[in-house]
C-alpha cells in the first residue's frame, strides 16, 4: 500500500507529518505543492498555540510491504 507523506514545518519550527493512506499515486509535484499550500493557508491544524502545518516542506510516497512470518489459521 502507498501512503502520501506530507511534511510541514510548524509555527514553532518543528517538523510535522500528515499521512494520507488512500491518496492518488499519480499526483504531479505541482498538484501536491498547491494542495499543501492550500492546507497550510487554512490554519485548521493547531495544538495549543502551535500551527502544525505552517509551511510546506516536502512530500513523498511511502510504500509498505508486508511479509508474513506466521499466518493466522483459517476459521
């Protein structure tokens, strides 16, 4: 499964990630950049006095591969 991992700088200069599990995996850098800028402009994600998505930094797809070690028995 691919996850879109958006990285932002918070208003306190920390790093915060927003992970989207069901995002389109063919997005262009321009589309993602605009979406991140739009998300930052909303100022919806806050914790106390800290804006968690103050400034877009980076975006990447993260692909998770599961390798079973022990399979659950069939019921």
